[in-house]
C-alpha cells in the first residue's frame, strides 16, 4: 500500500513534484521555460488544492509535476497523486511550498491503498522517494492503517469471530506475544456472561481474545476493541438499510488490533493487554430477548431494553476483566452509536474520558498528527435515562436523546473510579471516495491514540 521508497536507494534524477498555491504560482511560473508557461496557461492551471499539471522539457520528456496544495492540510496535499500520476518513482522538489514531510508522505501512502482481496488492483500506484527518517516514522502508520481498512472491508463470511481471532494470533506471533481465547460456553465458565449472551444465537461461536505482551514491571496498558463481526440488531432487528454495512461493526476491534501492533512495533515500555470480544449478533431460537436480565462479570444486573445495543454488552465484560488487572490506563475503541455520527458526522470520532488532563492530551495529539477527535461529556445526570425497574440498570432506554453519551455512561460503570479511561466512538468508515480516504473501512483516531501513548510512555 505504502508506495514509498528510501530516497537513498533510488536514482537522483527522478521527476520532481513541486507544491504550489495561489500566492506562489507567479514565482513558480517564472521558473518555467516559455513552452512550459504556455502549457500552464493553456491548461488553466490555477494551483487550487488538488489540481495538477505535468510538464515536459524542450525534448518532450516528462520532467516535473506541479500540484496545488493547501499548506494547512498537508495530509491531503499529495493524497490523490499515487493513482493519478503515471507509474514510476518521484521525489519532492526543493522549490515551492514546504510541506511537512511526514504528513505529506503519509497522505501519499494513504492515497495508494487498494483493497484487492476480491478483485485485481486497478493499477500500480506511483511511488514517492523520501528520506530514511521520514520512512521510518510513516511506514508503521501506513501498515497499521492498511490493517484497519483490510479488516473492516472484509465481509463477515471471511471475517467472523474465528477469523478475527486468527488476525490477533498472527499479530501475536509476529511480536512474540502470548495469545489465548475463551470460545463458546467457555465464556460462561470463565464468567463472561454478556459476551456469551450477545453471541450465542450465531452458528459462529462467540469468543474473547486476549493478547499479552511486555515486561511485567512496566506500567500496564489495556486496549479493548468491540468485535461485533456482524450486527443484525438481534430480535430488535435492524431495517435493511441499517444492516447493509454492519460488517464494519468490528471496526473498534480493528483499531484496537492495529494500535496494539503499533505499541509492540515501537517497543513502548508497557505491559500490554489487548482484549477483543468477538461475536456475531444474530437471530435464532436462543437469541437474547428484550426484557431479559443478564448479570455481568462485574456483578451488575442489566435489563436488556434493546438487543441492538449489543456493543456495550460485549465491551462491559471485557472492560471489567481489563480493570481487574489494575492497569495504569484503559483505552477502548467501538463503532458504538449512530448518535455519535448524528452529533459529529462521519469524520470526527467522539472521545469520552474520565480524566480531563488525559482527554486534553488525546485531543492535542490528534490535532498534531492530523487525526482529529472531538470530546463529548460524560454527563452523569443522564445516567437516569438507563434506569431499570427490576435490574441495576438497563443497556438502553426509551429516550433517543444523548445516545452516544448514555452509551459511554453505561461503559463507565465498568471502569473503577480513579482508573484513567478513554473511550472512542468511531465510525471506521468512509461513505465516499476522497483523496487519501477511499470508500470503505477507515482508521479514525488510531494515529491520535498512538501519538498519545508515545508521549505518555515513549520517554520512560
């Protein structure tokens, strides 16, 4: 996917890409020869972001690319070029708008992605030569993003709970981590009742997968990801348009797996635990029914108001188990609520946190790496929206108000007071094609949280 090369390993006389904009276009034009200026004028090149112009020398040889950019959005600056330029290897020109090299290279690499499991690639992407330091920073992020996209894009028949477990085992093998899982009725014996309750109706057994890595004397970090490999809504069945893209409901797990991989590859000094409850929320004779009461691992009795509020059910047992390890920090990712999308749209993951300093650091990290988050409040008076007349509380309620907040408040009950916790309600999906953001599965909040973990643990 990356379409990046170490510049020291390729010839020096590569075609140069010059970034320009409306303010610099006149200076760019002065550097061109007469024929090139006439070609620029004839094509009406105005250096608007995303516009490109290929230039030739006097012999007609392709020698330079002009690309219009917005310097305030370096991730998008080169993102369209890998699939727009002729195949070959390019370099950035010394002249023109100075782009952040990491962001520009990352945008290029993200724009080169193609999902090819079920059909051939349309074409090979063009390649950008970058310095070794930039490549070392960008390549792990590219591979982690590709992993999220690949996992989310794969249909459920090929990415059920077992296959999600295999992906974690593959990651564990690569980093010499320990992986174990509890499958089917083993979940009941090990006291993971809500994971079992959600997944028991499927012919594909539910499971909880645990990956452990790192030295025992390092600070403990727990990463949890919602792995609902398909969500019919259960007996509270979704309409067809709501069910169409529910293969992506394991997007939280995809993020958690990719983040764990980044942590291990960077050798951050942590004792890492990755937890992925993996289920298919299906319909059959033993499906979880509205009105049932399930006693969770943490001992809370939960009334099932809606079987389509299943993500918080599988997460609550995993969060309770993770908290038992007394970590320094818990982070969870989930494609949890449509309410978060209504509030923030498809591009902004909703961030919740029980520690203001930690949440502020996550927001700042996301802004710094071009992976924005937006914080929503854990407004505790809304807990009453989940009141139950016969159980400790319900998994949902009759009100449609503040759906993302009430979901986060449900999860918060399973995090002990004083334990720092971040929850990302992410979309994990692009509805349409944009430069660097192809339609389909997407990593949203991954780089932000990795940057936060690097800041928190990287200097220890």
